[in-house]
């Protein structure tokens, strides 16, 4: 247990003064009671009343110090998000894009796994991190909403998913002080990759396996194929991108995503099974937090109510005597 405002305990220096006031009051009560030849309060009465008062003050001071408990378990996770052009696919302009749908899932994971430390990495033709590994979920929410978009990388139409896995594996191997505790990647993609993806993935999966990372893949897409609306100065149009005279349509290539998950010892999840993904993260991946883990206030659970309850009981006891 820790305290956000430990200086509040300085108020405990008032306890001797309060005790003296109580002792002085009881002394006068005893004198007046003797004068009227009534029953003098016994020692148990004095002890109980003094105890209630000290408990009241101590509990209020402790509540003012804002006590908290930190999580007993945690985990490091890297969001690996596809930001290639295919992630702008949607049937109509008033629908969310594939990327928007992946953002919603990321928000849900951050909200339901508050004790986890997360980072965000994106990929299209290239792959690179856009945040550090952090427990600051407010910062991550802000990056997801305002800093994660298609077009961050030149030639965003190219999707080199194997390269993204390779880059993660190399970062864990080369920067263990930052990425050394990452055992799980949470990948969001429609899986739309040209060519023989099995051969393309051979080397990258081997590198991921070598550094001990498992991939939880999340398929983003629709049961059929989804077109990509044209954008004109940031405004969605009712016409669609063409390729070789035909409308370009994006399928959900979940067979590749399932292959990645299986080969790395992870799991595949569809958009309709996010509750199962969160349950898997909480039950299968969290580990005991090491001593000195630098949690932020967002991971701390306030327990002031316990001391406020003790203060309430103490004041009722004091008033009833």
C-alpha cells in the first residue's frame, strides 16, 4: 500500500493536543459528577471514548493521504497496427474504416487491462514504433485517436506484414531495456498481402519464435470484399478506387492471420470475439509484477473508502458514549 499525499500524516502531530483536551474534559466531567454525587465514568468508558476519537482522527488523516494499492500482476504488450491503404476500406462513407474499427478494439483493451504496459507500432511498407512502452493509458488513447492514421508512411499501398514481424523481433533482441519484456504482440490487420505469403513469412516467423514472442492476431474486415472510397481533400466520395479498370476490393485474409498466430503459439480473434481476446490477455498473459514496477496513478486503486468507513464507525461510537 502507498499514499499519494503522505504529507497529510503531519496532522497526526495534533493527536497529543487532542488527547490532552479529551483528558481535561473528562477530568472536569469527573469533578462535576462527584459534586452532584452521581456515578463517575469508569475506566472502560474513558478508554473506549479515547480510542474512538483517536481512530476517527487517524482514519480521516489516512483518507486524506489518499491510500492506494498497486496491481499484483502486469504485462508488456505491443500493438502492431496495419496502416496500409487497404485499412481505409468501407462500404459507405458513413461507416467506420477498418482502421477506425481497430482503434475501437485498442481502446477496449486499454480500458479492460489497466495494469498492462503498452506500446504502439505501425506498418505498411515500413514498420516503426510511434509510442514508447508506457503505463500512461491516457497518452495511448490520445495517440490512437489523433496520431494513428493511414498515410503516415510513403507508399502506404504496399503492405509488408512479414517485415513488421521482423522489425519487432529485432527490436526485442537489440533493445532489451525497452522491449525485453514483450512476450505478446497484438496485431490488427485485414491480412491483405499480395504474393505467396507463406514463403514471405518463413523468415520473419522464425525470428519471432527465436525471441520468444507470440502473436495475437485480430482480423479486421467484412465477410465479403470491401471497396475503398476515394478521398478528395480529406472528404470521402461515393466513388471507389480502381485497379486495372475494376473496383479495388479488400478481402479479410484471415487464413494468413490464423497461420501467423498458430506458428508463433498465439491465438486468432475476430472482431466479434474481442471479449474473448481480453479474457485471454487477463487470464493467460499477465505475470507477477516485479518489485519497483513504475506504475502510474492510472494503475493505482484508491482505497480511501476503507478509512472513511472506519471514521464513520468511530464517530458513531464516540457520539453514542
